[in-house]
DNA sequence: GATGCCAGCTTGGTATCCCAACTTGGTATC
DNA sequence: GATACCAAGTTGGGATACCAAGCTGGCATC
C-alpha cells in the first residue's frame, strides 16, 4: 500500500469517525508528522478528500468540513433521486439474484452485533443495492452521498425500535425488487429515505448544542 | 491565478477540446514542460482531473480517458435521473424567474453563431436549469455529467434540423416549467435526453472508425 | 493603558532532488 | 538467428528546500 493511499485512508477514517471534529483546522505539517509521511502524499490525500467533501479550503489552509444541516437535507433529495433510479434499473434486470447477497448481509446483524456494525451495514445496504443496477455513475453517486452522510448518521438511531423498523423497510424493499415491482419498491425506498432524513434532521437539530459543546462546527439550515 | 488552477484549467481545455486525444498517454514531465510549471501543481491538476474522469491511471502512468460507449450510455441514464429530479424541484419553487435568464441564453444563438457556441450553450442550458433547483448536489451531478459528455457531444449534431429541434425542445421544457407543470416538463426532458442519447450513440458508432483513424481510443459498449 | 508597528514564526504553494520500479535497447552467448 | 541478460534511461512516488503571504506577540510610542 502506497503512502498516498495510506494517508488518505487513515485521514478519512479519522474524519468519519469524528476523531477529528467537524470544523477543525488541519495543517499539512500536522498530518505529515501524524502519519509519518511527507507533504507529497499528504497533499494528494487532501485533494482527494476535498472532492469527497470531507475537507475544504478555508482561505489559506484546510478545514474539516462542518456538519451542514442544509447540505444534509439536499443530500437526502439527491440520494433519493439516484437511489430510486438505480432501483428501477435493477427491477428491470433479468438476473436479480444479487439481492440474495444483500439479504444475507442484512441477516448478518443480530442483537449481539455492535451498534457501529449496524450503521455500516445499513449504509452498505444502500450502496450495494445501487451497485446491483450495473450503472457505475448511479452507484458512485450513492456511495459518495452515503460517505457524506455517515458522519451524521451515528446521531440518527438511538433507539432499538427505529433501527428495527429501518431493517424491516430494507427487507420490504428487497422483497419488492425480488418480484420486480419497480413502483412499489420505489415507493418504499422513497418513504425509507424520507423517514431517515426526517429522523436525522430532527436528531441533529436537537443535538446541535451537544455537538457544539464537543467543539464540532455545525452549520444551521 | 495560481499555477495549480492554471495547469488544471489548461489541461482540461486541451483534453475537452480533443487537442490531446482520448487514450493518449500523459507523463507528468511532459505536462510540466508544456505548461512551464513544476510537478507539484501538475500532480494536483492530474488528481483533480482524475476525479472528473478525464484522465485515469494506466498501471503506472496517466492516460487521457478513452471515449467509452458503454459509459456514455450510463451517463445518459444518470443525468436523466438527476436532471428530472432537479426539474421537479424547480417546478415546486415559488420564484421560477430564473428561467428568464436561461431563455435569454437560448435566444443569444442565431444563424450567425458558430457551431461551437451552440454546443456550449446547449450544455449550459442543462447545467443552469439544474442550478435553478437550488440543490447543490443535483447541480454538480449535472455539471459533471455534461463535462464527461462534452468530448463526445461535438459528434452529435451535424445537421441543422437536429440542432433546431433540440432548441425547440429546450424552449418547450422551459415553458412547462414556467407554468409549473412538473409532469409535462419531466416528460419532455426525459424524451429530450433520450433522443440526445440515441443520436450520440448512433453517431459515435458510425464514426468509430474515423475516430480511431485520428488516433483516438474508443471503447465499444 | 491603548495603539501602531515590526520581527519572527507558521503556512500553503512551488521547485527540485532522490529513489525504486519498470522499460528499452543492445549485446553476448549459444 | 534466437534468447537470456544487463545497463542506461524513463517514470511516478516521495522527501526536502525555499518562498511569499499572513498571522502573532511583544515592544516602542503616545
């Protein structure tokens, strides 16, 4: 593994894992010493992460992108458009056996599974579902949207009931895809994403004070 | 203007303008000497252009992305999803006066306008229409898709009639948006994009031999 | 004590150097 | 003539040196 990919991967993990807080300043020299790399791979990593929206330029200098409420709502609209489009493509495929793999993925979570794993699988559900469509651009759009959302997603599900409801919705979507009912699958997916957005925005709004107290920059809608 | 942005912009223009042929190899050192910059900004530019899909890695080394017929078809599906989503958002806005600006943009082309300008305005129509939605992600998705299509678009319109028909469709879409008829606007836009895809693919298929003769790499569907 | 100013430090941007991996061309060997 | 092999060159990845701009802290001035 090259240094470049290494720095990129580790830095992304730190940002997504909130080990570096949203809004925090980053200096190339700090990253350099933190990961034991020189500035060349550091800059490459920053340029990449910038296109993912995880870091941004702050005049001179770099900043971990703040959590932006308005942006999260826009992403929800965006992902609904691309996820539904991908889903409709998938429903028209002759071979939809790929949903079995996704079904198995969902089933891999049980009561003993740590919360963090549920989150990851919940995201992967949407990503893999989009991948089934075979359209590389729709897939990437969903993957990138989920990446951007992932820092905020840990806020979303606190209670078990909401989590299990989401899982039931995932299964229902797969069932509709299995029988090729594009309209029903789309309706379910739209509702699922809408509900997710709703919970996310509400939860984030409620927790803004707490986030700010932890030093995280949160931009209001 | 910093060197970094300079190299990026000039290199992008050369690639989009087919001054560097699809499939051509690029070396960092050649770009360096060509634009009188050092390798640092060159590499920053390449990393950027890679995320735009204009250049790619070829094992070790860089290559101008070939024109990929399958990719173009996938982009057409992708852009239809995001453009229609953006259009529907726009139709729900209270203030849709932005379409006047777009209308004026269309009107700026007449029989004396060079062919290249028609192309640019035709692309900008879709980009600006998406911008009206106010959704940054849908807007960027459309802009990036149009960028990727732009190298192939010059193939599309040879005859005047097809060009004028496209313009008529543009006007019809705007008219539907103006009165807030989302369903009609979406239908027209979908048909417009579908027709565009059809002509593009046909034209590209017919010209593949010619493109290859010019040394351009073209990947079949 | 408030304020203006300057030296020094920090920062990202750029240039340049080094290196390992790979390519290439020629050559010695059979 | 075919082939194995080696030397020289090329390439991208990485490290480092240097620079201009901007920030900071402290000192002189009022």
